[in-house]
């Protein structure tokens, strides 16, 4: 026995391996069990994480190990079943990947299960740890922007990949304020059949309780971020206040204009840099209840709820009040509403990603 927190990691793809290796590299943790339904991935992971229990059945591995931390990094179609296993295993904390769920029905079920079990949970919105993301937050918190009235975010990748990230960082830049209502539009059904099912484009407004306006766009119709070459990282998140603005580009550093002048700096989203402090904050929260993890479930859930409300507004029209009080399957709502609708992309690069081969690109020059 060691005094390290014992971890089980389920789903050993890209993000599962990021988590497993970051836990293993941190002296406070020991990866004691690993699981993937793909035996090839399981063996490859076992070769890098020797000495732990391995298996293709998450429940069996979890019950054999009885971990302190149950971590799962499966695709978004698998959430509540894994939360149930994590609770059954007796873990003190569940660490899992965004998005919280694919619809509010499952999201609310997860929230209830975690609350009933009295268990801690974190959701991986780890971009927060990027030096450029943090710099923007520091500038906002210093008061250099005056009274913040607007937070905004755009990403060209689709909703289930990026929107919960965007909303999480907008909320952070706005002092984690709660939202009162949202209003949105959506277009294009192509990515509804993706493993991260999403409308091709969704855009909307968020009214925060502190009076700040949120403006968000995600997907094919989102604007280019010309400062960044890598399409997957064309994300811009920022805040405007009475005395200036500050924004981060996921792969393009930060910049600000305030009363004292213009300033800018580097920084690029980097899993190798973001995962170690994310994992260290898990140890700190396990050690001390007062050191609540910045990516705690309640915060992620508030962002998830905003995302689901945006979907409902896109289908039903009008403003949607928060918090949500009833459950729905927002992806099925969008599927019915957008069936047969083709999106109009805003750039040739977006067209390449979103338009099916048979669709002619009209009005977008290359
Ligand atoms: N936070 C971030 O920056 C970030 C970045 C990329 C992806 N993600 C999220 O991470 C999650 C995983 O994405 P990924 O790219 O690592 O996916 P992936 O496909 O590379 O890995 C998923 C793994 O889960 C395994 N799996 C599926 N069902 C399982 C089961 N029942 N039991 C055990 N293993 C099972 C698969 O075999 C696969 O190895 C997604 O929700 C995605 O949105 C987050």
C-alpha cells in the first residue's frame, strides 16, 4: 500500500492517455487500474503503465481496484453509465471529459447521482491552465478593463467539441456568473450524425445575472480567426469593458488594450502543460475540501445547461430561462428541426469541413 491516491482510467484514447500519464507523473497519484474495450489500446497503455489492473470491463476493473479517483475519457455517448460505475466503486472523486452529457435529460441525471452520492467531480475544461488564458483572466480581475459589459467567444469546430469549452471560459472571464436566459439560432444537420453530434452552426446570446452580455458562435458559420493557422484551434474568447478589452486565441497568445495602452503576449493550448496543474488541483481538492477544483462539476454543469438552453432556443425560438427545470433531448430536437438543412459556411476552410461532397458551395470564394 502507498499513501498515493489510487486512480482508475477508463477509455484509453487520446484524452485517456493524457489523463493516465499526467496522473502517473504526479507524485500524489498512482494509476492502479486501466480499462478500454479495445484490447490493442489496452495493451499499448499497459506497456506504459506497468503493474496496474487491466481489463475491458469498466465495472470489473473499478470494483477490483476500489480507486480514490475514477476517471473516464470515453466519447460523449457514454456518461451516466460510467458515473454510476464510479459511484459504485466507492471513489471519492470522478474526473471525466467534456461535454457533461449529450442532452439535459442525462445531464440532470448525472447531477442528481453525484449529489446523492456526495462525491466530488471535475470536468476537463483544462484550457484554463494555459498561460495566455490565465493572463486574460488576470487582466480582467485586475480591473484594467473597467466595468466588464460583454464576454464573447467563437470557434469554427462544432458544438459538442468546443461550445462547452467556450462557455466555461466566458463564465470564468465573467466571475463565474450564473445565466438568466439565452436566445439562439442553429443551422445545418451534417454534424448531427457525428460522434460529437451537433448542429453545424449555433450562435446565441446569454444574459448573465450580473448584467453582462455573452455572445457566442460555434461551427460552420463562425468567423475565421486569421491569426491562427490550425483550424481546430481557431477559437477567440474575450471580454470588453468600459476601459478596454482583452482576449485569448487558443493557438495565438493574448492581447489587451486598456487605458494604459496595448499589450500582448504568447501562449498556445498545450496538453503537456495544461494537464499537470489540472491533476495537481485534483490532489489539492481531495486533500482539502476548501480547495475546490476550478473545473468542478457544478461550474461545468452551469455551462452545460447554458449550451442545452441555446439548443432549445434554436428549435423553439425566443428566450429560454435558466436554470432549466424540465428535461429534454436537445440533440433529438435539433435533428427533427434541422433535417435536410444545409449550412452556409463562412470560410472555404469551414466549407471543406462541413459541406458534404454533393453540396455545391455558393457564395463563398476560395
Ligand atoms: N478537454 C479537451 O481538451 C478534449 C480534447 C479532445 C477530446 N475531448 C473529449 O474527450 C473525450 C474522449 O475523446 P478522445 O479523443 O480521447 O476519444 P478516443 O476515441 O480517442 O478515445 C475513447 C476511448 O474510449 C474507449 N471506450 C469506448 N467505450 C468504452 C467502454 N465502454 N469502456 C471502456 N473504454 C471504452 C474507446 O475504445 C477509445 O479508446 C470526448 O468526450 C471528447 O469530447 C476533450
